[in-house]
C-alpha cells in the first residue's frame, strides 16, 4: 500500500509540495497566551502591538526588554507564537537563535471620576 502512494511519476513531488504548502499556510504552530484581565483598549491584531523577539545562546544572552508603550502603563494579555519557519531557524542553528512573535494588549487608561452634587 505504501508503494501505491509513490507509484505514479510526479506523485511524490506533488505530495511533498502539498505538505509543504499546508505546513507553511499554518501561521502559528504553537501559541501561549497569558491574560491578566479581559478588559482591553487595544484593537485585535494591532501591528503596533506586535514584535518578533529573538533569544540567543539558549537564553544565556539577555535580550532587550520590549516597551509596550501602553498609556495606562499596564498590559492585559501577552501572546507568544511560533510557526514552522521559526522552528526551522531554531533547528538549523541548533537552538542558538530562536525567534518568537510576541503580541500584547494594553489596559484601558483609568479616568478618575468625581461625585456629582458635592
């Protein structure tokens, strides 16, 4: 049965191209999301709140911190994603360079309210 899949000329290359296309079409292989509060003033998929961060030498080299530039000074959630391309880069460098896509949302700015009638 396994010979049947590769018996026709060009079938092997078609299957490989299809597999590669499907795997590259999946943008996010692994996602980790941390949520501190479900109230946010940031629109979803805002490119200003997205950055590709790199870790080097298995985490031994400290990278620069990411400034989220939130008006309130607080974030509601952080999502860290990786995809097949990032995994291939990590594998090719034996883990020396590991890219990660980081996305975040900001807390709404708290506006002080006053009591009426005083």
